[in-house]
C-alpha cells in the first residue's frame, strides 16, 4: 500500500464528483476524463484506504457508510483549500463569480468565448464548475447556473440562451471517402446506411428523435453503431472520422464553418427545450451576475442569429 501522504488531490476531486452525481460517467464529464478513468482513480484510492468508498450497481454508484463519512470530510477539506487560496490572494467574494455549467455546453460553446469576458471584465474572478447536477441556490455557493430544460425552474429566474436544434454531422474527409463527390443537396437520410452512427449514453434519444422527425426511423436498424459515455465524446469521434453524430448545431457550428465537419441535411430538428441562464430572483442582482448575464445573452443572441442566417442561406 502506498503512503496515504501520497494521495492525489485530483483523485479526491474525482471521488467527490462521483459521490455528488452518483454516477462515474457524469463525474468523468465534469472532470474531462472517461468513466473508466474515474473507476480506476476510485479503485486506486480505495486500495490505499483499505475500504470501499462506493457500492457499484450498473451505471449508478452509492456511498458505503465509510465512504459517506470520508467524502463528507474530503468535501469540507476541498472547500477550505479554495477558501484559503482566495484569502491568500486577497480575493473577496464580491468579485468572484461562481457558476455551474453543463459539461458539453462548457466545452463546446462557453469556453471558446469566455476569454472575451475575462478581457472585458478583468476584475471578475471566475470559478466554473461543470456538472449535470442542479443546485439549491439557498444552500449552494453558486451565483448562477446554465441549465437545459423547458425554462420552468420553480422559484428561479430563467432566461433562454438558445434552443436545441439537432442535425447529423461527420468529418468532411469521411463524407467524401464514402459518398465521393455527391452534392450535399442530394444527400438524403437514406445515405446514413453507409456510415456508422455515433451514439451517446447521456443523449440517448437524439438519433431516434432526429430520424423520426426526418421520416427515416428505419435507418437505425440498417446501420452500424458505436456508443460513447457522453455527447462530447461522440462529437470528438465525428471529428476524428468515425461516423455520423447527431448534435446541437450551436455546438458544432465553428467546426462546420472551418470545414472540418459537414452537416449535409436540410432537415433541422428543432426542440422546445434549450439552454437557460438560471439565477435566484434577487433584486437587484449583484454587479458580477448582471455583467455576465448581459455578456452571455449577447453572445447567445449572436449565435442564434448566425445559425438562423445559415439555415436561410
């Protein structure tokens, strides 16, 4: 057994995330690693501690009694580390903006834009947590969240950023390898039979939904499939030339404009659900929240305008 003094801080963060979600896949998305890597980190820590932190059961996990006590103390310790770091650097809470964001939204849409906000408001210190979990603002540390849903979040202020709009995408190289010089305007959902479909365990109904909307549900039974533990991994697989992923257009627009990906279908499946800026109903909102809201709403409106223009074009 390795010395307990050699326990890795990242392993503690991963264990805390897995305990919070009750799921290794979602913990992996939050920490930007695979579910398998989460499992390996947990097993390594359990070997060091000589007791089980989690009971495994399919995709879900639950804390053992020993794990419950341990994770509670780990969480307190991690919070103290953050607080100590902020105190040491003279950062007051007034200028620290704490947000919780869905992992794929963060990686595919928010992070490429966030440097612009930082340049515009250098006095605001960002603390970003990527998580599928929703939080009670009365007890959590977060100032705001980006949530997916219908906008009906009880007792909270919610403002639509943009709605989900699904379309299949694949790498330009793979498209031409399989269909040659076939014009994009001539491609039909039936052509998907020649490709591998890339599925996600966190967006399980996207292919069924899009193919049903396109009147081509039969394609599912006539194609090869590969399954990934997150939407983000299925998108990366599409970029790598493994097949077609069905994705939200806002997430893939930059890759399509850069001609890394093609989105050959005129059928775009709109969804009543979307991504929302969610915050407590406080009057007035803190300056840091108001500034971020104004900025992110402007960026979202620009994204929606570009997507609408591309469809009309």
